[in-house]
């Protein structure tokens, strides 16, 4: 995949990402090796998960050797709640593929607050023990956040409890029936955790993301634009639809070119 790929619509972009992930999963299976995927939530990756489920069902791609680590979870949040990222992942992906339950890792939003620091250290250790993340899938929030790393964020941040930005709370409120019911905190991998992934694929769809995507790709690296840290990653791919790419001034290659 090229560093910035622009597709006519999010369906085409989602399919390209899914094929890329499927190829990695298949290759590792043939090598009899595990593969570690970092996964994201939000509306952005839904089409990717749909296509991975289709490939599993129609083409027999197995996920038995796949280990997953999700980026983040709201706090406080019961995993069984329909608004949890745990529920989201099972609903959109895990319930429909053969990934073993013990290979799935999602930050635990139901912990007592005083247990969170130890949990976060354990999450970082589990990623390392699994061999590190091979491919991290990301979306981007309107604040420029990746995971729930809101501005300002430092490059050396790791998994921890964070406060959500008012814009993020406003965006999330539609899933919670109003701002007063929306969590104001989350547990998230840090920028350093994300940057240690061997490969990163970040997707963006629609006009609402165009301005922040331009900043993340073209502005100087800045703690006020968390996704701008990705500029220093050796293997990052931006997968965009035309609307999300609309404000980029750099020459970008069209996916069909
Ligand atoms: C949430 C998630 C992010 C995601 C962002 C964008 O805040 N924690 O990982 O990238 O939302 O959401 P959407 O994909 O719905 O635009």
C-alpha cells in the first residue's frame, strides 16, 4: 500500500484495508506464526470488519492464530453494555470469526479506579509478550486524536486513563442519548504504544475529517495534533475517501492510478 491512498468511497477504501489485513493473516498462517493486530472502534473501521467477516465466511480465512489488542475503552464502562467498545468489537467482528476468546484484549472499563495503573502496565506487558503489534488499524477523531489520545499529548505516553476532549464527548453523545450520559474518561493505548506497531493503517472517511487530516499529514508535528506523530513512523498508510482527502495540498496518488 502507498503512503496516502485515496478511494472514490469508503467502501472501496475499507475493502482495500481488509484485503491488506487478510493477506498478512494468511501469510502468517502459512508460516505457522501468530499475528498481532491492533484494532480500532468508531464508525470508521466498520466496513473493514464487514469485509474481513465476508472473507472469513466466503474464502475460509482463519483467525485462529490472530491475537488482538484494542486501542481503547470508555471509563467507566461495563463490557456487556451495548455502548462499550467490547460489545462493538464482538458485534462487528469477533462473534463472526474464529479468533480464540483468550487471544482478544480490550482495556477493561469496569475496573475500580485504583486498579487501573496496574492494569495498564499489564496491557503494555501483554503486547510485548505477544511479540508487539504487527499491524495497528486507526481512525482519527475530530480533535486529531488516535485511540483516545487527546491534545496535548506527549510522544512517550503509554496505556493510561485519560479525560476526553469536549468535542469527542459531543461526537460520542449521539451513541449515549445525550452529553450528560456520555463518559468523560477512557483507558487508551498511548502514542508510544501505537508508534511501536510495525505497521500502521489509518483510515478517514467523509468531509468532517478533511481539515484534521490535512493538519495531521501536512502541519508540523505538534502535541496539539496527536495524529501528526505518525509522520515519523517508518510504515504508515493513510487510506482516505475523496472527501476526507479534499483539503490535502500534497500530490496524492489516486488508488486507481
Ligand atoms: C473514537 C475512538 C477513535 C476513533 C474516533 C473516530 O473516539 N476512540 O479510535 O478513531 O472515535 O470515530 P469515527 O470513526 O466514528 O469517526
